[in-house]
C-alpha cells in the first residue's frame, strides 16, 4: 500500500542553503584579486613552450661538485637540528606559562602567550636577515637562532594546548597532595603529553631542515647559498644537481620522520 | 519464485576462519524471516553475502532470479535495501540527503555530484520519510537525531531504493527496548503492507518469536533450526545457543562469547 | 641501603630508556654537528648589546608617513597572494587527495605516484620554488603565487588523503549497499566526512602561506618582501620597523581568525554541506 503524495505530511520549510552564495562570493573575490595582481593564466598557456624549454635546462645535472654539496647539505641539516633543539628548550620553558590551567596568574599567561605569538608571527627568513645585519654576521649561527626563535613559537603553542587538554583529574590529584607548579608539570603535565610532544618536535625538525635550505638565500649558510649563486649565474646543470641533493635528502627525512611518528602512535 | 535463493554458500576468511559452512536456503517473498543465533555464528556474514558486501568462497546467491556476481552487483543492490546495526548514515548530511542516497544507483555520477535529484526522487524520498514518520526532521543533520530516529532514517533510505527485499543486520542491537520495538514494528509493517521481503539478523529470542514468520537458527556457520516461531521450543533455543563441541570450531567460537548473548 | 641514595621510581633505579636514549642521541648529534653550525652561545651573548642597539636604531626616527601608502599597497598584495595561492591549491588538492588516499584511489599504483609527487612538491620550500618560477616566467606576484600553491598542494592533498583514510567505514558501506557507483561512494560517503578536516587544514595552510608570502619578495616574487630586504640593505631602519609591525599585525589577525574558525568547525555546525 503505497502512500499518495498528497496525503503525506508536508515537509518543513527548507532551510536556506547559503553555499552557492558563499561560493560565488569567494570566486568573485578571487577574480578581483587576480585582476588587481595582474595575473593572467595566459602567461602559462601561451608561454608553455618557453617554460618547457626553461625546465629542460635542468635536465643534465652536473655532479662534479657533489662532495661539496653533501657538506653543505649536512650543514643545512645541522642548522635545522640546532634550531629545533633551541625551539624545544624555549618552548619547554614557555609553554607551562601559556597553558591556561597551569599558568600561575593571568599576567604570566598573557605575557607568555603574546611572546609565543610574536615569535610565530616573525618569519624565520626575516629573523635571520635581522640577526645577520644586527651583528651575528653571515653564517649558519644566525640561521639556527632564527629557526629556533620562530619555531619555539609553534612548539610553545602546541605544548601549551596539549597541557590544557590533559585530564583535569591528573592535576587535581597532585593539587590534593600539595604539589607545586613545577611538580605538577613534571608528574602530571609532561608525562601525559610525552607522545604528542615527540610528534610535534619531529614535525618541527622536519620543517626546520626544509626551511634551513633557504636561509642560505639571505646569507645564513647551508645549501641555499650555493643554490642562489648557481641560479644567479644561470648555471642550470649545477642548480639541478643541488636541487636533486636537496629533494632526495628531504624526501628521505620525510619518510624517516613519518616512520618514527607512526611508531610513536 | 523465491525472493532469495542461497545455494551451498561457504565463506572462509583470509585468516582461515570459516564463518559459513555450505548453507542452502530459499527465502519466500513477502515473509519476515529472522536469522537467529549467538554472536559470531556467521549470521552477519550470511546476510552480507546476500547483497555482495561479502563474496562467497563457494556457492551462489540469486536475488529475484538474478545471479549475484560482479557485473550484476549494482543492479542487484538497487533492489535490495540494507539496514545496519550502526545505521551507517552520513552524519554531516541532512536527513533528506541521506534518504536520497538510496536513489544513487538510479542516477548518473555527474548529476549526483551537483546534488541534483529529479522531482520524482524527491517525492520518493518524501514518501519514505513519511513512512517512517520523520518528515519534520527532513532538513536536520543526521548526526543530531537519536539512535532510534537514525535507524528509521536508515530504513527510509532502504525504502527510497524501492526494494523488493530489505536486509537488516542486527537492526536493534544498538537501541533501547522502546526504540527497538518501534523499529521492528516498522519493518514488520513494511513487510506486511508493502509486500517487501524482510530478512533480519537478531540475537534476541523474544523479538524473533514475536515478529518472525519464519526463523532460521544458525550456529557455528550451519543451519540448526528452520521453521515457524511456534516450533522454536525452549529445548531448540538451548541447543541453538549451546557452545559448539568439535575442537575445530571451538577455537574460533569462544563459548563465553556465545553464552554472553544467550 | 643508604637513605641518601637517590633513585628513579623504576625497577633498576635508572631513568627509563625511552627518556635517556633520545636525549643521548640528540646530544651526540649536537656534538658532532657543532663545528658545522659554528654555534656559540657565548658569542651570541656577547652580541646582545649590538642587537639591542640595532633594534634601538629602528625607533630613532619618527615613522616615515610618506611610505605608508606604499606599505598598505604591498601588504594588500601580500595578503592577496596568500589567499589566491591557497584557493588554487585547495581546488587542486581535492581530487589529488582522493587519488592519494589508500581507500579512495582508483589504483594502488596511481596512489603511490600521486603520493610521491606530493612529497616532491613539499620537499622544496616556497622560496626555492619561487626562485625557479621567477627565472621561468619573470618577476612579479604570479611566480610567487605559483610557488606557494605548489607547496600548499603538497601539504593539503596529503592531509586530505589522511583524513579520507580515517573516515568512519560504516557510512561508506551504507552507501555501497544502495548500489551507488564508484564516484558516488566517494562523493556522498567519504567527502562529507573528511570535509571538516579539510577546512581545518585549509585554514592552517592559509596562515602559513601568509607568512611565506611576506618573504617571497626577497627573490622578486612579489609582496612586501622586496621592500623588506631593501630597507635592510640600505639601512632604512625607520621603514624596517613599520614593515615588521605590519607583518606582525597581519599574521596575528589571520592567526586568531583561523583559530576561531577552526574551533567552530571542529565543534561542528560550522560548515554546511547538503542539498
């Protein structure tokens, strides 16, 4: 016995679906931005032969300088590692103050949060530039420091958020035995988020090594400086070799850190 | 013609577990058939083979005269509605869209990407929702409904397929007693009034006696009882839920598991 | 047993290996890489007053008001670059994510190839891609947008694929059982479930892209970066400080905005999807 449509209880009024409105607003806005920035996909469509020709210049990598590149790559990786360790230490000490449920008072909470925000907001390339011209001079030291400051902002924020998510009961239990700020951290806070912390730190290490490769562009050592020089001198075969070394290293590191992170879970 | 013909069907999983040992059954149209048995008896595997969610290792399944195989899969599934223990709705879509997914097998991929359905589909969806008494929830997101309501949306989705058979895999196992009876009453009504065959897996003896036209008792992958509810005596039930004795089955049919649901 | 002996609450009284092993490995790595980085905390500390003086010099002169219009224009360009690149990347990442996800890819081989391609996109930072694109198609914001978009595709498609891989299997089965086709299962069962994750990632990426866009000008790929490097190169510290403040302001605003939106989406009800 199939029911007749006319006898059916009516559907409630359909809520207005705003999706098409949003979508067309976004497309319109993007269009306006494209026009304002003078972007024409025509450059890509009409110039694709030129672009292909350009990329074909990278097709014969010259590995004669490879040992030098490997040293530069090692320097880049070392820069990333030092930056990460610095970031970890800074984040480790700042995060507890930036966690709402642990921070001793509203003052330290806001101060720590603002400090972390500022560190995150300053791009590492900019920090490296400033540190170099401010007196640290050219070389990887400024790069490592810049990476450390910038990513401490991230690690500090992530750690603080993890500390906030720890089960309230764990902290209360320690409050009940009369534990202080640092004791609560060492016996309830950090042990509960050890796994997450290692995951975040590995992720930042990965990111820092990647970014360290470009800090050379502004004079902070590592493989970036060689890449910049060879590209500026239109030495495409050497650039290609450098890019290959860079890509392979980073892809290997990516696999490794993925592997370790999957082990952590 | 039987609605479903199951012929010497077997199922052995990749890990060596033998879930179904050569079962043959004919399921008649318009009947409410309950497959009864303890957890892990192979009920679910058997039911899921009836619309190709599992492929038999041996034997064949024929639905309304069409042999279930790779190339007929979509065509067969179109006429076989399925209701799940965990409802399996897409929580972020609204109720009406969930019901209309029952029409997908009739629509092209391009139209469905644009969320375009025919007026006819909307009428079918409306009817199905009215049948389960949820028209007022049509534009609510599915994950905001209670369990019983979600299961009724699941039934509406199956109805929207205009099926000839509805398979229900433990439809009330996740529901409280009140919602369970609502859902089973609904399925029974659909079976009686719309002439749709219903095959339901249950593990509750009481519900089986109350709702079934025919009960098929399964234990350790074999049919151990087949008959009307009156024939399901207490002795039969005890035998049905008794732990298997042969050592082979014992290994994958822990007695505790079987008894837990008796 | 001495009462004064200190021990860890472990069976052998020593710290657990999971703690000291990573620390030891990191210490050894730091020791052997020390000469590569030439890092010396003492040297850094000895330069503290120089850095202080450098920062003080930024505040010596009153801010150059005549530069403000140009600053506004360049900041707008930077923000637009980030938004456009993110949008382009989002549109391309959706199909790429499906191709890369183990449970949605049309063929395992396709999945592997797409995942490797995405990994390649991610491997090079925006600045390197920008260098390459600038030498390929010339100066301006367009190569910058392409550079950001390429890296963003690498990340967004990867995260989207991961979100698809962990969606609840029930609804997929539910849609399968209705006889829906290959495409319909992906569109009706997987996509709505993975969408909130995708929008969350999109907001993260937008945040990151704005930071990236601020420095691309260093290699001539548009945005505020060009003025930034020039003000350092020509010691125009009064300009430098307002550029830095403008970047801080823009990044912080976007950061807060995307944080709020993300929490709203995660708590549900943020993003509507349906007919």
